[in-house]
C-alpha cells in the first residue's frame, strides 16, 4: 500500500494533524483500573426505580377506571401520584440508566478511571437521596406544579449541586485527564446533556420561597408557560434523548461488534440536534395565550428536527449491517433494535404533533400520553434494559443468569408497549373528535364532558393491562439482575489496563494552528482558507471545555431568541384593566389546587377553537394570567377545562358536594373524592407570608401585605362562602368556615371572572397599586 | 431601556438571526464532516471497539 493510500488521501494539513495526534500519544505508558463498582450501583438503582416507576404508573392507570383505588387517602390520589410516576420514570429510572451508561462508557472511551471516586459516590448517593425526597414530598402535596419540575426549591438546589458539582465536575475532570486524543461522539452527547440540563434546571426553577417547602415561580402566566415548556420539551431532548443517543453510539456498536455506520453522519446528527431541539418547546402551547409567532417558531423547528432525529435513527439501525443474524440470538440486540425503532417512530410523530392543525386535535388528549409512552417505554425503556443485559455479565463477571428470561422480558415488554400505546392512541383520537363534534343543529354533540370520559374506559383498561405487562418485564429483569449478581465471583477481577499518557500537541505539528495554503495577502483570505481546511472542528473534538462552551452557545441561541422578545416586548402580553390579583383566600385556594395536583387532569386554557369556545366560554387572553405564579394551563383534560369555572358554575354548595363525593354529583365522574379538604383546616396565619412572597414578585397586593391584613381578609371571605353554603342547604358556617375546601371553592369561583368584572376606578387602582 | 430597544425591533428579527446562526453552523459542520478522510472517520468510529470488555474468568 502506498503511503498516500495509507493516509486515506489526507491533505498536507490533515497529515500533519495526524502526526500531531500520534506525537501526543507517545507519552509514557500508564496503568489504570476502571471503577466498575459505581456502574454496578447505578445499574441496580436503574432496575429498582424502574419497578417503582412502573408500579406507580399501573396504579394511577387503574385509578382512571377505578377511582376508589386511591383508598380515600390524599397521598395516593391521582393528582399527587402522577408527578411521582413521571419523576420516577424520568429522573430515577432513566436518570440512573444514563449515569450507569456514562460511568461505564466514559472511562473506556477516555482510557482512564473516573476523575474522583469520592465525587462518583457523592453523585450516586446524592441522586438517590433526591429521589427519596421526591417520593416523600410529592405524595405529601409539596409541588411547584410545573410538569417534570415539580420538586420544591430545597430539592432543586440539591439537584443543581449534585448535577453540576458532583456529576459535571467528575465527568469533565475525566475528559480532561483522558488518554484517548479524540473524544468519541458518545461523549459529545453526554457533554450536551450535562450542560443543557443544568441550564434548563436553573432557569426554570427560579422561585421565591414562601416557606421551607413552598415557593412561587418568578415567572408568571405567558412567560412562565414559555420557560416551563422550554424546560419541559428540552427535558425530553437533553435528558431522554441526547444521553440515550450517547448510549446508543457506544453500546450498540459494542453489542453488534461493528463500528457505527457513519461517523460523518454522527457529527452532523449531533450539532443539528442540539441546535434545533432547544427551539421546539413552544409547540406545547399552540393556540394558547402564547403569542402565535413563538408557537409557529416552535412548530417550524420541530419539523426541522425530524431530519437529525432520523439521521441518528438510521445511523443506529445501519450499524447492524452485516450483524442482523445476531439479533435473533441476542436479547440485547433485540432490545436495541426495537428501542431505536421506537426512537424513529416517536421522532416522526413528534414533529407531526407539532403541526398546528394536528395539534388542535391532539392537544390535551391521551394522544400525547401515547406519544410520550412510545418514547419512554420503547426508546428509553428498551435502550436502558438492553444496556443492563449487556452490562450484567461484564459487571458481575459471570454469565447472564437466564437468557430465556431476558427474551421473555423482551416479548412481554414489546406486547405491553403495543397494548399501551395503541389503546391510548385510540382513546386520544376518540376524545379529540368527541370534543369537537357538532350535531345537525350546530350544538355540541357531547355537551356533557363526562360522556367523553366514559367512552374511554375500555381503552383505559387495555392501557392498564399493557402497563402491567411492562411492569412484569421489569420484575423479570430485576430477577435476572439479582440471580446474576448471586453468581458473581467471590472477588471481582480488576484488570489493569495500560495506555500512553496524552501530551500537549506541539504547535509545529499543525493541529494547534493550521497554516494557510494561500499566497494571498489578505487576512480574510488566510482565515477563510484555514476554515475550509476543516481542522478547527478536529481540534474542538479534542478539547472538552471549549467543546462544552460551543454546545452552550448552540443551545443558548434558541432559548434567547424565544425568551428575549417574550420578556422584553410588552405587546406580547397586553394588559387587561379588569384583571386583579387573587384575594388572599383565593391565593390559599390556588395553593391547595396546586398541592392536590389538579393541573394533572384539568387545563385552564380555552383555545380560540370554535368547539372550545362553545363548550367553555370566551377564549383565554394573555393578560388574564399576569398574576399567575406559576401558570396553571395544564397539558391534558382528563376532566374539563376550568378557565371559566367561576363564570360557568359559581355555586358554592355544588362545589362543596363535588369535592366531598364527585360521584354523588355526577355518577359517571372518575374524579377522586377530596373528602379530606372538608376536615383539614386552612392555615390562616400562613396566608400572610404567601401574600408577601407574591408581592415580592411584583403582584400589587396593596395594604394586604401589612401584618394581619391578608389573614383578616381571608377569614371574612371564608365566612361569606361558608354562609352561602349554609343558606343553600349545606352544612353550617361553624362547620365549614375554616376548612380547606372553602379556600378551594373561593379559587374555583374566581376562575375566569376577571373579564366580566368592571375595571376598578383609576383612583382606587392607584391606591391599590401603591 | 433594553425593553425599548427590543420593543422597537420587528419580531421576525429574532428567529431570522437565530436561523442565520444555525445555517452557518450547519454548513460549517457539514463541510467538516464531508471533508474528513475515510481513515480518520474509521479510526474515530472504531474507538469503542478498541477496548475489550472482559467478563472475567468465570464469565468467559
């Protein structure tokens, strides 16, 4: 072979760059041992929390058909358990899977042990502590009411410390002292994950504390919605996609014993994905009070996102070229193939759902839930389980206990996913079509919302069965895990590896500073020529900190382009004169609404769609939400929208009876009873603190911030509502006036009434503002 | 003041600027990927396979 061929036809500059790399790898040979103990710990946590997340999921799925399954307890009601399910699935199950993947692959891709064993342990135990905190606080009703970001402020701080201080420092420290010059593409995806999740978490969680486990988002209404779905969508992007793509790029080639199909494609895949994904958040808010320019932008970038997503999917599947025969033999590959296929399907469906016309039908329905579960169970679940089965023999240095059981897990899980998503697709489309159906006279064909709910019961039962099968698969994995662990050797072998240390690249080698090939005398010409030689990116691929900064710039652009105009251009949120802050009692009621997780079933956002206006009343305006810290627009309608509840149904006794026993009011209702609100007392003294916290955020509470005023105002309003209930034939004032249900009723009666109020006289408004 | 500056800009300026950034980055990255030699790409793609993953003497 000629020298030129051996170099693959490299240009002079590239050849010198290669020489530089080679020169950098001729340092002294160093020995090292990988830390697999930490991988074993994260792998076990993955399977353990998987079972917990799936179990809670099955329970709440069954509650939609059998509401009594909450056993009449506040801690097990749907609104409180649903965030527990989503947090457990995302941050406990998928999170631990990510960490297992990162700790195993990073050490090997960098040819070094993790930067610090202490940081590894702090990361592991810190993260498990956060999960336990979530498991305790969410069922207890402590929540910020922002989907997938429900945890209260002290836990948010802990997350930031563990993520950045322990995980981030450990990871980047490992990259810095690596012995492999080129950072493999899986590491790029890990870098994007760590940087972007930190950014999203910090900005979305900014809040003013109003107690040890209570806070109010610093953003309100439209702006809060934008930031929340910038976070929410990118939690999917950078917690459930990029790290799993890193996992795919490492473990799939390992399992198939084939290099990735196209490394060129992986480069384009990476940068396109991280740049485009961050823009797509507003597609969660189509036809809401969010300005349409923002949601249209979200839609366009979501459609563009299809390309890099499918580039990655194709790259994954084609990695199996020449190895497809192994798929029939190896359960690991079966999991990976179906996982990547689900990634392709979900990333086709996502852009489709972001198209406004499709979204007008799908939004708030179970279609979204089906989409999410196709991704979470199919892509994240199967990639995680495939990785676990591949890791088990290597981590425990023995054969997998039962390949048959792993195969059984694969088939049971696959059937479970299909039963789940197909039934819920049918449920979602049924829901959407029933909501917008009209009869021949132009009236809603199903004016009673509950009709559209009872229609879904068969689908819900099939969904719960599918979930049960997926849970069974998780239990089989746990059994296989434990039995493989029991067969481990008495003492783990710790192979000693050796690799040359990396040395700084000499500038003369060419990699550090490309030389221009031109004889032109303009600086621009030289700069352009150096750029065209393309070695700038090759240099970047070997510099973790610079790489991280460029990733941060790429993701920041999308966020800033949407956030800056939303916060700084006033015309985005036209004010409405008649909109006033919630009264202290209404604020307390709103806190109860948040605490009980009502937003998990009810939206507060009427879209300018004829069927919605007909059913719920005038469509929602941006100016109506300027005091909503946090916004409560919701993302699904298991129950009806409540944006105009105060206008549609101001009857206090009806609400009282409904909270006590929904089925006594509507026999087909699937809402759980909130009987405890009829006994638990309002903490009137606490209301003052909360009003002051809201005032700190700029809500004009006027004299209500003075000591005792908010409390007195709340007590008076509570007495009025209690009297109204008594006069309508309900229980006596003495029995109800200090109960939580009264505050919640005050909030219900307030919803949507701002538009029908007469604006305060200018003098009064000025006094209030002062 | 910042609000006044941004308030007077047309809204389509923001996505247009973002789009330009993306296109420049996309073309540059694609250029780098297309220009890379096969040997370099093959070498990078093979990195995960360089390392053998021992299952220990009990698992061999």
